């Protein structure tokens, strides 16, 4: 039976990784793509892939997404003083986001344990010049949040794999996000799942990252 690795994390971008969306993840301002939420250590056993599902959040499930994002916002504010970053606090705000974002909901045996947003349209947390090549087709990751009790159990890594798969279906070459620079654990996680800092203009509060999602055999020769 396949099991998820223990290493993972989350970020919320409304700006970025704590991947909420600008989540990640503006995600207003969130750490990944916008804003990030710190990871916590958890010694629970790894989870079985068969019990994890991912789908685009239905209108009736936006309250579940809202709860995950609100918890992330509270933790960022209390732990890192990053508050309030314009996180979507009502389901009506989330409903408006569904017109441009794919708001994804991750469930484990029917329980909502993570969320993240994907869009082909550059979110507001993307400042001109922070990515070194704006001509590259990209998908943006925001509002990436994993329930605290499910962190360090492989859920974050699994989410990034699924986000990368989605980006490929959109003919994107890279998956892009942002993380508050002070969220060191979120940054470490992002690097372990293939993100690298962009070579564009530096930002005083966030680190912008991107991850290639182009299969190796389709990348141009250098």
C-alpha cells in the first residue's frame, strides 16, 4: 500500500505559501503566493493515498475552505504578527473568487484537511518584475493551507504534486507562488518540493518562487 512521506508543510499566500491565495498563495496578503503559515511537527503515522481526495470546492463547501483559511490567518497573526492580510473572511468573497480561481479542497476520509487555489491569471500579489520571465506560461498557487493535525504527514507534498499536474493540463511550464520571507519552515518545505527562488526583482517582504512542471523529455535543449 502506498504511503505518503512525512515531509511536508504549508504556506498561505493571499500572498503565497501558507500556500492561501493569493494565495500561493495575495492570498491578501498570504504567505505562499501570498502568505505562509508556519508548519508544526507531528509524529502521527503517514497517511494512505487511497483515503485522500481532491476536488474543486463546491459552493456548499466554501465554508470548509473559509474555516481553514481563517485558522491560517489567526496563526500567522499570533505567531508571526502577520495580520490581517485581507484573507477572504466570508463565503460571499470566496464565491467571487471562484470566477477566476480553482479553489481546491483536499479531504481525508471525508474530512476537509487542506485547501489551495490555482489560477492562470496573475494574482494581485504578483508585482511587475518579480519573476524574471513573464512570457513563460504559468499557473499561480495561492492560499495553500493544511490543517495543523495533518502537517508533517505528506499532505503538503501530495498537494504540490496535484497542483503541478493541474498546471501541466493548462499548458503551463511553471507553477509560481510567493512566501513571506520570515516563514523559514515554509520556505524550506517549498525548496524540498522543487520550488526555486525567482531571479527577478527582489521584494522586501516576500520571496517569489517557481517550480518547473514541464516533463524532462519536453524541455528545450540548452
